[in-house]
C-alpha cells in the first residue's frame, strides 16, 4: 500500500482537488487532523512491519480442512470462540509446545490454529476450503501415480 500521508501526517496529494478549503465534506479541521494522525500511525506501523491484520474475529465461521479417521479429508464449518492476537502456548506432550491464535469449535469437533494455518488448513470462506480440497485431491492422484509408476 502506498502512503496517503507524509511522515508529518499531511496528505501527499491535495493539488488539483476541487474541495480545497472544504476537505472531507463537512468535517471540521480538528476531526481531519485526528483522522490523519491515526492514518499516519497505522502507515508507520505497516512500514515497520508491526501492523497485523487478523483474519477473523470471535463469532465468525471459519472452514477447517481436516483428515478424518477414515483417511478422507472433509471440510468442517467452525465457529471462532477465541482469538489471541499474540498467541498462546499449548503443550501436546511435555516436549512439544504449539502456539495457537484461534480456537474454534463445531458440533463435531474443535481446533486450535495458528494464523499461519490460514489458506492451508483453515479458511475464511467455504469456497476457499473447497478449492484447496480439489487441489489436494489432484495432488494425491499425481503422487499416487508417481508412487506406482516411478520413472
């Protein structure tokens, strides 16, 4: 994203604006200044690599792609119950810590996921999950053929 303000919070491009002197509709100058300061703050964070966009919020439905007991991958709709932006540690075994950001559950199952799992095993839309499942099925077929017919 290109910056909308300079490092002092002043808009980069006001030249040629038909609304010069009456910027941003009916907002007063103090309101414009507050908005520009906030924009400057977020742009600074983005440039420093410290701005995080969280992929979902509590109450959202996410779609998990999971391998079931019968070895078949299925898609489960899950309701996000908890979001921990900075992560939380869960111990699988005493020696295997896992950091999770999202806890979600459905009537059949529950899951703890890391933000890195989005677009791999957990998705914001059902369509994205279905697309990934189709890709995995194509890969499985190709890998299966390679295993049985090595070159």
